[in-house]
C-alpha cells in the first residue's frame, strides 16, 4: 500500500547553512529529482500511516499513529546527518543517524548529536506530572530552557514554584524556587547556580525568608577524576559557619571509602540524667571521620 506524497516540507523553514552544517531541504515526496528511490525519506500522517508497511526502508518511513519532524544536512567533513522527532501513541522520541563520506551508515558521534540538536525542536511533552518530594506533587513544563514546575505540598498546605534555566553553555545551570501558603503569601525562597568545567564543579546557593532576607548561603567546589574525588563545602546560616572537606575513593562498583574533615564541629553538651534512665542518642562530634560504604545490591 502506498502513501500519497505531500508537497509541503517536513523540516525547518529555514535552511541557512552555518560553518558546521549545511541543511538539505526535505519534503514528503518519496522520490528525488531523478525519480529513483534514494536516501532517507520521512513520510506519513497519523491518518495516512500504513499498518502493513510499519517501517519501510529505501523510500518510506511510516508508523501508525505518529507525527514526524525531520532534518538532514551535510557537515564540513562530508558526512550526512539526519534526525526525526516522532510522537508514537503519546510518547515522544528523537531518532538520529549518519553516513560517513563513503556512504556507510554509522552511529552519530556526541558532537554530531549536539549539532543536530541545534536544529531540532524539543520533542518532549509540554507538561508532565512530577513529584518534588513525597508530599509535594504537581506539574512541570518539560522544556529545554527554561522550565517551570508548580507543586502542592499536602503536608504543609503550601504551593511551590520551581524555575530552571540553562545558558547557551550547557555546563552552566541556574535554579530558583518560591514557596507560598495557600493564600499565595511567600513563606521562603531559594536560588542556586552551578558551573562544570571538565573534572571541576563549582556551585553556590542562597535561601531567603518571607521578607526575602538571606537566611543562609552556601558554596561547593569539587574535583572528580577516575576513582578519586575531592569536595569542599562552606555554608553560613545566621552566625554559624559550617565547613567540610571530603576525599573519596571508589574502590569498586560497590565499595566507596570517604575521609572527611569537619573543622567547625563542636562537642555537644552532655546529656541530662533523668529517671527512669533513657539512653541519649549517639552524636558524632569528631572532626575527622572515615566512612566505608558497601552496596550489597
């Protein structure tokens, strides 16, 4: 069974080339100018898809109950890249492929995938259900930049607004959150930002009260290379400062050893003796600690 050709393009309206990628205009017609089946062609409406030709190579691409958005182009090193966004029975997918300069099909590299991603719209659902915690449920806009979530915390009867954004550099990310009562009066808020460069990560954040005055601020820096990692934390809340330095070694997939230094740890007051006698909970006041973690499952 055949599918009637469509004349309108399936890819993006703009096909201007940049320094790395030269887009090829796509259409749904199953033939190129010479009249021969060639290359990769994406075709089909939800109502037009053919069940007995669910995935036909060399000419047609049609899956029942789908929507498509495709792009193809040539790179500077003469490779052909292509990608298509599909929505199959309510679920979103992005398929990508490549041909090397000799015409051999190959898997696209990470750089090639990122290059195609510049030209493809986000295939994800616009709004999805999400859980911020065990008691906070809500909806999240599943966009690339920026995204927003609205949650209701049933335990506190509060409403939480979450905002997430990324810069043009994917290694830089920022988040903000505002919590209100059921009358939309702000109770607290927070903001944080992180930057990753190779093996190094730097993150900072701050929390605010209902009058948007700073209640705490923190800074975290880390290095991770292979099995070794070093993380330093600094936090100030009111007049109290907390510092911590962790050095960890991943001995195996299930075994991790961490050595910690906590210079600001102070001895706690001795527990009061009362009758009937109840043992006080153990409190670790040591400034140096070594932890061995073994995952059995």
